[in-house]
C-alpha cells in the first residue's frame, strides 16, 4: 500500500493534506494505491464519471438525531482532522472507547453517534443553543487536548489495535487505508473513531482471557440448562440462505459457549443472559480458548447491555 507521501499522490502538485482520497486496486496484481480526487484523472489517463456516488452520504440528507439541540457540522471549508486528534476526540467522547456509540446503535436508541458528537464539537459548536450541551461538548474537546498532549502512548496503542482487525474485510481495508494518511475527512471520522471501540474490546478480551477456565461446560450430546452468562460476541452473518447470529457467551464459571443462532438475534456484548436450555454439539479450541458449541439453545435476557 502506498503511503500519503508517495509521488503518485502528488502528480498534480497538490498538498499531501487531502480531505478526499480514492483507493484503487489493480485487478491483476492486487496492488493498492491512494490517489487524491484532483489527481485521479492524471493518474489513470482517463476521466471517470460517476465518482460522486462513492462520496454520497445518506446521513447528511436525514434529520440530525436528537433534533436541533445537537446542531449539525458547518458546511464548506476544509473539514478534516489530523488522525491523532481524531483518536483523542474519540477517546474523550466515548469514555476511552468503552462508551463508543456506532451509527447503528445510535439509530436504534435515538441518541447521537460518537462520530456525530465529534463532528458537532469540532465544526458545529457555534450552532449549539443549549448551553448545557455546549459546555459538555467544550469539556470533551478540552479533554481531547489533554489526551493528545499527555497520553501519546494511549493514542499509539489505539492505532496499533488496527492490526487486530481482519485485513480482508471491507472495514479492515478501509481502516488501514484511512490510517495510512495523516488527515481524516469529515466523512471518514466514523471509521477512524470506531478504532477506540476496537481497542477497548481488545483490552477487555485480554483481561477476560487471563481468567478463563480451561475445559468445556458439558460432554458432547449433553443437555445444559439454567446457566447465567455474559455476551462477549454478537455478530450477524449474512448468507445465501438467510442471516445467522454468532453468539459467544462467557458463563459465570468463566467458560465459553458458542452458538450459531438462526436469524437475527438482538443481543449486544456485555449483556447478561440466562441459557434456559441447550444441547452440546461440539468442543472447539479457538485462539487457545476452549469453546463449548451448542445448538437448539433458548436464551432469556436478564438485563440490557451496559
């Protein structure tokens, strides 16, 4: 992958500080290059129409979540942030990543996403009329400045956590491409900010892994019932025959249970559940962790996720 300082990015003589980049992949070699929007015609040798569709952001055409009280980012100008500032802001507005709010979660709960809060604090603060909200945003920006100045090692650790994201996925590739540059555009703040959640989950994973108990909950074919557990992984997997939900549960006895549930199941990491009944299908070891694979499970939510 080419870095932002590569000569290919300066074919048109523009500054390396770009708010808009395109990622090009060679169909035969798989080589990836980043090219600024103003240089792409010169780089390819042909003019390509319709690239605006890659930049279309539906969120900008919808009402802001929470109404006018949260305001909207100011239009126009150079709306980009240094990636270190972006991470510092994301840490400040998400309790170190533990309270990160994705756009999907924001829609479900009708609260501002972390990326939108950052954008409002940086570009839309002047439009805030609610003084309490304005002070909260200003306090968050001040906290981000302190993190940037006093905790560079924390920011470096967050950036390093990108290595834990699977490279072949769209998210992994977009994240690595974005972090290869120095600046993050307003439209990409959400991707960069999400890295604080990755880092927080990795820290939690490392802490929990240290206390896991080896072995399995029950023998293959056995029935289990009335086990209290905490959801550690909840992932929707789309396939040709519909969607499935991958759930990994940590029992109160510090052992792991994995269940591929049919359909979309509404559980979140951190949520407490009770396994009313399940049948042990298999025993697996994943990343040196023993996991009891179950089928035909029935769960009952004990409390919402934190």
